[in-house]
């Protein structure tokens, strides 16, 4: 009987140990953070060929992490495709997401947000010599082949509001849309002007594309986090506020958007609070 009790105790201890491991930090390091970003958006969230990460969202996330006591070396970056962001948060795969993540009522049913930390506007990227789209009315025709990313608010806006008649092609990433635009499989890439400006500013794309100059919507970028985590929401809001006040926000915006001559809005007022 004593041997049986000892065996049961050992099994229980092992179960607790395994449970504790499974519930540990997302990054595998109690002192680190796992942060979701885009890997394919120049100027915002980009994984470079040498394995580094750069962009405005990366700078914002790094600043937030530092204010939370986590150095950049202790951040684990995780790719957060548009269609997977809510799942990554709900499943605990990331601590938070800063990935051109527009705050919408539908998304707030599943996750919480901090911020916003940036205000973008939906626009179109077209080939440099294409003048066929000059206003919103030009969008709603079956002759126009629009490309956007699955799960993005831009794709939803096209379907529901701006151009329900347009031939909308949805892909997993913006790079695929850009390739389609370049080889004329698509007439325009539609998403936030901040994202489009980043692509247009890349050396290999300079002189090939232009923004149509349409301000089709307001897209407040927020930091996505697990629903109900008010402490983290406050910490992130405090960090964003400090980033704006000490000039780091403007410095990052000029660094990443300046080369594209993108006229970005001033830092928006924080609205996502407990």
C-alpha cells in the first residue's frame, strides 16, 4: 500500500511539473515576450534576409517591451498573418500583436486592444502609368481586378462597401499581391496607405508604382492582446503614451515612412482603456 501511495504521489508531481511547463511564458523564457508582427510589410514589419526584424510596428513593439522590462534580445518575434491574429492571441501563442492590426468592433468581440498607436487610411497602389482609378466610383466595376489579403479589413471593405462588383482576388500575403500587380495579373493592390507606402519605397519598386491618393477609410492600429487582460492593456497604453511624449514615436515614423514621402497623421489619441 505504501509503495502504491508513493507511486501515485510521484505521478502527481510529474503531472504538476508538466502542467507548469505548459503554462509557462509563450517565449519559453519567463523574462521574455513573444510578440506577433508581420514579416512581409516593408516600413512596418519585415523580416530581412539576414534574419533581422525592422519597421515602425517593430519599433513600437520593442519600445513597449522595454517599458515592460524586456530587452530586445529577449523578444521572440512570431509571424502574425492577418487571418491568424485572433487565433494567435486566443491560443496564447503570443503575448501581444503589433501588426497593422486595425481596431474594429468585430475583432473586439474576440480580443482586446491597447492604443491606437497609428492612424492609417485605405488606399490603392497602382502601376506608375495607370490613371484609370481617380476616385471611389472607379472601383466598383467588374473590369477592375483588385488584390488584397485574406482576413484584412481592406478586403472586407471592398466586399461590403467600396466595390462589391470588383473582381477581388485574395491572397495570404501582400507580397503575392504585389507580384500580381507587377505582372499585370491585378490592376491594383488595396490596403492601408502606410503598407502601400512601404512597398512603393523599396529600392526594387521605386518608380514602378504609385498611391492612387484615395482616403477610403480610417484604420486605427491597435496592439492586440488577450481579452480581459486589463493590466497588460494599461501597461501598453502607458508605454505608447511615453513613446509619443519623449519623441521616439515621431523619430520612428520619420525613419520608416519618410523615404516614401508618406504624409502620415499625428499620433492618435488612445481610446482603448478599461
